[in-house]
C-alpha cells in the first residue's frame, strides 16, 4: 500500500471515529420528585383522574444497549390521590386496593425492544393485590444532557386485579378500563 493510500485510510478511520456518537451514559436514577404516575377511569361515564405520589424505581438503561435494560417500579398504593380524602380512603379500602394487606404494587421489566426513533416496547409483569399479569407498553425516550425522560401509557383491566369489588364490581358504575400514564425523569449516576 502506498504512503498516500495509507494516509488516506488513516484519515478516513479517524474521521469515522470522530463522527461516531459517544456511548450514552447509563441511566440509573429515577428522579421521583420530577416524575409522575397518573390514572384515568370512567365513573358513571365521567372521566376521573388521580395520581400516586410515592414510588421508587430501580433502573439500568443505556440508550446504546436497550436490550440489556432492567427496571423495577414499586408503587406505594397508600399514596393514592383521587382528589378528596373520602375518595382516597375508599380506594385504600378492602374493596379497592386493600392497602392494609397489599400496600405496594410492583412492575418488573423483563424485556425492552427498540422500535426506532427513541421508541421502545417494554414488557414485564405487574403485580397488584397479589395478582400478577403480563404488561406490554410503548415507551418514548427523550434524551437530555443529564439523562432523559421516559413517557408512556397503557390500559389495564381493574377486574384482573380485583380492584373495585362488591358494590363497585359493576362496570356500568366504574369502567373496567383504567388508563395509566407515566412520565419518569432519569439521570446517570454521579
């Protein structure tokens, strides 16, 4: 190989390395103070929104290797905020979340699939009131200089988890479908 061709190959290799994006930092911390988990359901045909104000998360996410991601979310069901103390007390009762026996709900991610353009499919298991079901949800990741934002929504069937039993079991009064929306701010370990 002539000196000119060797120099050209070396220059091209250096340019390719310079243009290759740096490996993104691995995100390991969910900023719960900046994150939000809300739910919306229909009661007698009227949409009602609530939120959970306390949860913890374990996260390991590298945008360059999403298939290796790990996530566990523990949701404090006693932190439900449905808009009034009476509604919160009702949701904590045995007929709804039964928080005395089941104070926490848990989601464990089992697989993350990249769909392109910062979109992912998250598959895992969700456990509420001792009942575990499969859950698949789309997630959008918006990178930021110090981490990123995960956003998504899914619908669960409350009857699958015995949420709203007894007089509340009628889906004409309270719909079976509950939409859950999440917005999690994540950062890299410092």
